[in-house]
C-alpha cells in the first residue's frame, strides 16, 4: 500500500533523513521507533509532503505521491493524527467531526459522526464542548475520531500515547486494534515501546536518520542488542 524508498530530507542544511525506506501493506500495522531526534516525525512529514524530501520516492496504492501537495495526499486515502493533535480551540467536538466528514471523499470505510461517538462515548458526552475545553485524552480521542470519519486506507499517527493516562492508553490500543481489524493500515510513530510492539506487525528502528533495524515485531523483541542500543529497553 505505502512504499517509501531512499528518502533524503533536510531542514536547511541539516541532513535529517539519510535514505529511509518504509513499507506498509494493506491492513498491516507498522511502527517506527527510535530515540528523540532519530528522524521519526520527519519521516511522517516527508510522506505527507509537509517537509518534502529532496530525494527519494513515496508511492501510495501504486501512485507516486512524492511531489503532491499535502491536501491531495490526504484525499488519496491517508489520514494523519499529528503529535500536537491539531484541535481547534474554538470549534466544538461535534463540529470537528462534521467538518471532517463533510470534507472527506465518499469512501466506503468512512464512519458517520454518531459511530465515532459510539467508539468514544466520552466524546458523545462532550459533543458541544469546545476543543480548547477538552483534556489531553479527550483531544486525542477527537483527533483519532476525526481521522476515522474520513474512512482512510492508511492512518498515520505521531506519538498518540504521549502524555495520556494509562486507562486512556488502554482505550487507544483497543481502538487501534479495531481499526486494523477493519482493514485500515496503520503507520505508527511511538515512544511507548510496549504499546508499539503490542500493536505492530513490523517495526523499523531509526537512528540519526537511518534505518538500523527492519523486521517483524517478534524479531525486535528477541533482539536485545538492537533494543538496548537504539531504544534503551
């Protein structure tokens, strides 16, 4: 579904990504792990065209999207849940979801707003609350719900568990497992090693903009040298 080949991305003269390759298959969950500054978020930004790569290729569902603007990449069937969640402080929960639903393509997998409220009952309770009035956990639920209403082929999430209470992380994990079971692929950047390895089928480990490990999740779990050297676990 997603094929990233030899991405080289710069911030000014700083060479951040140095030939990164990532692949995600249909209905697969792939995790990108690494310490802070490894290039994880830059990889996602390069895929989405937010920080365009200088060299390399990004292909989605057989189409070269490397040079497309971000709005066209999203409309091709990719939903993004950013690290900062991107919630508008003066827009209600219900309005966030309705706007995203109305702007999405008429994709067969997209979920009506009421179905998102069934997935996240807390959002139903807060449907008329402004985005700025929500807790961090509620904002994360809303960011994921906003992605779900688009019915994406691929959901990309950047550090979704950051700053969340354990009970919210448990709910997040259950929802992402259901998303994957429904046939939607997931590309996950995550600092929570244990959450990532419970969700992912395949893992890439980055260090200083290079892929230092790529393999099935169980291979990473069994490889103590890689875990200690690049993840400190």
